[in-house]
C-alpha cells in the first residue's frame, strides 16, 4: 500500500488522525485485503481519514467483504484520547442495534428446531404482557407489535445509568397500552426485542448470551464477540465519546447493566461482524428458508410495505441494487452494517463517537465500490456516431460501419430525408453519451448531439462486433 501518497497530501499534514492512520496502516496482513486493488484501498483510506476531520468521532474501524470473503479491514484514529491509545482492527466496538439481527437469527434457529413458530402468540410465553393473545413473535421482530419503545432517545437519560433487569423493562414498558393495533403500523421498538430475548431464553432453556455464543458466534469463529451485559468493558478497548453541540470530545457514560440487552448488547471487531454478513449471505448458520424470513420485507395489515424484515432493513438502492442494512447506537458508539447479497459484498463501519460519520463513510465506500467501470469501447462508439452523422449530412453514409439490417434500412429515400433535414443543422459542436445498457445481445447507447442549429437526441444500438444496428435522430 502506497502510504506516501497520503503522507505527502498537503490537505492531510498536521492531522493527528492521519499520523495515527499511517502508523496503523501496516498492521494487517496483506492477504486480508488481497482482493481489493491497491488504488481501491488507498481511496478507502482517504475516505475515512477525511471523515475523521469531524472531531465528534475519534476513531473508525471498517471491514469490507467482496466475493463472499473478507477483503479489507483497517482501523483509524484514537481508541482512547486520554492516553493516546491507537485504534487497531483487532479492537472490538459496541455495535448497538446491529445486535437485533443476531437476536432474530437466534429466534429463527428455535423455529428450525420446532420449539416455536414466528406466528405463535407471545401469550404462549409471556401471557401477562399487553395484548399478548394478539401479538405474534414475528411482529416483535418486525417492529409492528405496538409496544412503546423504552429507549427512543439519542442521549443517555440519567435514570438509565443505573442497572436494571429485563423483568423490570418488561413489567414497565411491556404492560403499557400499545402505541397502535398490532400489525397496523411500523414503529421501531427496543421493547419488542427485550420481549423477544426473553422468549428465546424461555424456549431454549439457556441465557440469551449463551445461546447466541454457542449457536452463532462460536460456530463462525467470531472470537471477539461478547455480550456487554455480562462482559466487563476494560481499559484496553475503545472508549465511547460524545460532544455537546460543537464542544470537545468527552467520555460518554455507558448504559447501566441490562438496559441495552437484546436490543443492543453485542460488541465485536468489524471483521467479525463481516464474518456474520458472509454467513448470512451464504446460509452458513440459518437455513435458506430462515434466511428468507429474516430478509423479506414485512407488510402491514393494509398491505403497505415496511422496508424491514426481521432485524434488518430490506430495500433497493436507486440503482436497483438489493441492500440489507442496519444502524446501531449505544452511548458513545455508532455502527453501520450494510450487505449487498446479490453482489456478495458488505461494508461494516464502527465508530466510538456519535454523529453521522458511520453513515457518511458507508455511503462513500459504497459509491466507490460500485462505481461504473470504464468502458473501453465508448470512445470508438462515439467517434462512429459522430462520423455517421456528418456523413448523413453530406448524403454519403459509410455502410461498412452498419450492420446488414441498418444498411438495408438506409434506402436511398431514407438517406435523402436524413440529408435534407440534418444538413441545415450545421456543424457538430459537441456529442455526449448520456447512458448505456444492454438489450437483446446489443449495446444500447444514447447520445446528445449539439449543432449550430440545435440539440438532437440519437438513440443507437451496436452489435457485438461494433457495427451500428440502429441510428435514429430525434429533435430535443
């Protein structure tokens, strides 16, 4: 990796985070990112280093999956500011609500064993909760049950600094009136996942953290994964930070024991979360049927979509790419886990600060990884279109550039009509290809041609051997 490219960039001089990155950039074995081209890893590094100029986030840890394998993992910045502890890829971060996909998967493992059904009413396990006879396990995991969220705030309320119990959360928020009739609306609810976690314990006969460890993380060699409800967070791990308005970074106070539990209790390295993404895409833990249940959008009773499966958002990008994703936040930490199952790719971004850095870094890396590749035939195609346009203006088209079909279409009368209408438009001032795709074994290319007399639209098709198979001219 060419570190000097970054070190010599004037915009990055005297940046403490850049110096930290340069010190860390050689810590990961080359094999870990062998699938990404050097220029791609340099571009990713530059994206994260630039993002760390946002002083609300002291460090970022990332992992990239490509072709169903871990392709790159790196950490940048400071895990702890007070003693200048540098972040490394081996450090775990709290992943917050990305825990929910593990809880949903745990429930589906119990479904596979026949110990419960997604359509079971929760009264089978917890009959004292509000409308337990009407609400299903599926609705808990899909955020359509209606239970009031006990942790909707983006800051830590003082009462949540003290320890609580799962029973206390269920007795308080699980017995309040519902926010809506079950299944009629979608509303994010940590309470629903606390209830789901307790059902997993009752159906499996073991604590939630033990079930997830034995049935999921240990099987995937996710050795860094821990449940922060039962594992102490020590001084060798990243400190979570927060800011007040535009003030300096301050150590964030952690939630008291059990407050995040099934709603956000896990911590792990970015690489281990990427291992989960790979397993999810390749049905390594769940059966195909269970994975489909996890990743299929749930509908409301009226048929409206929710963009949410079970523990995962399920949606299409503007480009038509299937994306499963989820964000996570607990006090002082943010995470973003984004999976592109049809592309066998994933992006994991973990931070020990708030704000939108994890989202920003994810978006920019996504744009980089899915940037269209250069088309080596584009220039040749554009030159052919320009040449044929000029030739038609003169009434002398070069038929060697045309397919047999297009040449047959250009009868003497058609050529004469083209010449009579195009010659008065004057010289070509510019020509630009605005889009391309494939259809019927042909390459479609759409051009805009600007002449002295105006701008024209020219949709074309090219055969595999580069001949023009369509050439139509429309006024703008």
